[in-house]
């Protein structure tokens, strides 16, 4: 059972998240094979103030 985690800023619609889960699942199956029902995708919405790049917070 693969578990694919996507971390991103909040703000996408439910429709966008559904499409993301579908396309990530499709990409995994096309690349690695397997069973669609066995692919798990977790969306982790992380507030901007909890991200950092290059030693600095992305939102100040």
C-alpha cells in the first residue's frame, strides 16, 4: 500500500483536491503499476507561516 503525501498551502477547493488525488493516483499507477484501491493519497494543508525556504519563513 503506497501512501503519497502532498504538502501544500491551504486554499484549494474540494474539486481541486479530488482532481489532485485522482491524477496523483493515475501517475503512480502508470509509473509503478499496482492496484488503484491500494494507493493512498494524503493532502496535508500547512499554513504559510509554517513553511520555510532557504533559511527564511515564506510568510512574514
